[in-house]
């Protein structure tokens, strides 16, 4: 079996135990656990698994979405602008011209005004 699959299924059984206790008890026994699923400790969340290292920003040119840009979550405005201007789609739209303005809303959107 896949590593961690048994633990993942056991957590899933614990999650649906309050809604389907009889089915959860049967699944708990099939998984090889002793005692009742109702007496088992509730699974704890790992905050490291929910933190995002990268974010995806939509890139617009004059208000029309043209691309998506994946950048590190802690990227600076300058890094986002530089990465945006390096996209092939943006270079094609600009056709060698400089943009009038690049608006960056951190963590939300990038808009290039031509």
C-alpha cells in the first residue's frame, strides 16, 4: 500500500464517525484498531501542510485576463513585475513597447496598462 494511506483512511473514518457511527465502528475494526473509534483521539492538523509557498496571480492586460503567474508567496513587487514582463503572452501583447503602468495588488492580481 501507499505510505500514509492507512493513517489517512483512519482519519477519514474518525471524521465521519459522528455522522455514521455504526459504519465508522465497522471500518475502525477492519483497519485493525482496538477499542472504539469514539474513544480515539481526534486527529490534529499539521499547520505546515496548509501553508502555501507559492501563489498564483492572474495577469491582466488592460483589464482582460491573459495569463496566470506563479510566484513565491513572499515575492516583492519588483520581482512580480519582472516575472510578469517576462511572460511570452505579455511580451507579445506589448510588442516591444513599454507598459504605461503595472499595477500589483499583492497576493491578488497583476494588471498591465498599455
